[in-house]
C-alpha cells in the first residue's frame, strides 16, 4: 500500500506520553518511531507486521541515542500498541481500506443486475412448470373423456350380469304379447318361473292348468331398472335429479312409435353415450344444465353436439407471473436509463 491512515488525536494520545516517560525520550521521538513503524507495517508482505524493523537505522535517521528506538518499541509492546505476533494492534480494523463512492455504486449496480437475472431465471422456470402442469391437466382431461365414454356401458353390463331379473318394461311387453295371443285364441307362451302375476315358482304354466284367461296387467307405475340407471347416471354426471324426475317423459318416449312402428326411444346405451359426449364437449355451462325431463321431452340426443363459449378467468398463478414479469421489465428499463444518465455525466 502507498498510503496509510493517521487518525486525528494521535499526537496527543496519552499512550505515547506514557511510552515517552518510561523510555526517558520526548513525545516527538516516540511519535516519529510510531510513524516509521506504521510505514513498515504498510510495506510488509503481511500487512500490519513490524517484524525485522531496523532499530539502529531508526536511531540514525531520527538522530536518537543508540538503543533509543528499541527501548521505545519495547515500551509500546508493553503498552499494547504492538501485539505478541509483532503486529500493530488493530491494524486490520484501523487501516481497512474504504471503497470510493464510484466503487460502491458499481457494486450496487452489479447486485441489481444479479437480482434481475435471478428473477428472470425464476420467472422463466415458473412459466415452464406452469406450461407442463397445464399439459398434464389437458392429458388427464382427455383420459377422463375416454373413461367417461366407456364406463357407462361397462357398468350397465356388469349390473345386468349380476342381476338377471328382466326389467319391468320387458315383463310388460311379455304380458301384452301373451294377452294378444290369448285374445286371438292361440296358446300363450309360458312366463319364466316366478315371473308371472301370481305364477307358481315350480315352473307350471297356465297352459298346463288349462287356464286360458288373459294375464293380469303388470304394475308399470314405478320406474324400472333401465330408468333408474339413466337417472343415476344423469344425477352423477350432469346434474342432481329426484327419484321420479323425468319418469313421465321417459314413459311417454317408451310408448311412442314412429311411422314404421318402431319405438322412438333410442336405447339406454345411446342415451348414455350422448350424455357423456355432451359433457365432454361442455355443451352446458356449470349450473345451467337442462333437466332430465327436458332432455327426454325435447329429444336432445337428436340435436348436434356444439360446445358453448365460456370465458375462462385467469388463475392466480397466471396473474402473479404477469405481475412479476412486468415488474422485472420495469426494473430493467430503470437500470438502463440510470446507466445512460451516468454515461452522459462522465462524458
């Protein structure tokens, strides 16, 4: 180092007066030796060390008696001005170099640049993670659409395999067919064991007993398994429905016929497929789904499937990312403006 600090008040410091009294030298000689020690500490390879100080040379330069500089140094050591490692006490603390205003400003700008770069990297990482998350959600949604299209059929088939009892509608059709045969004078086909109205469970039919009267009408006042499955699926996938909501419309559809005599009811599987497809296409906005009664009454499955436009609000993460990105852009612009202003001042 080419310079060192000399603290104001050193010339009247009582410690130097004590050293002067102990050595029999005047204060001026003590201060001169102290100044030479500081210069030696500043020029040493290990800043602060005064090891190897030439006491005899100091006596000659300062015009002191032989041995005066060594006695002054010994007194300074006993006073604590020089430590046991032959170093000026508190050298690092008192001789620490202060940075200039320009250097501090350069470091401050460097820290701001590093902070902006870290924020940019974090923002880019967050945007990549958000895009990946959105892609995962899209893939899961596509898989859920496939599962929705397949699950109803599979569930209906499993239930039908477990419960082999024919639905109420099939029993009604059997009773009507047997009634027509009996009215024409024909021989009615027997019902399955235990399935007739008061039929014995042993399998003996009415024809074996010679009973030719028309069968009693079946009770079709309550919903059968087919309607229950339709209602449960509608309540689970579209909107909640009551036990008998849409049952009257369902019975009308089952009884209605087209000009060829075929039923206008397309079948349970086709209805479930249509409902699943409309749900996947988001035909109805949440909270505005039509009722099962209206769906059946208007024969909605005949209408083309067309999704409704629904505004999608931005999530809190998207809004936060946009705010962070705008703040980073603003800070970068402020930094560039400040750099340009300083460049103009230096020019």
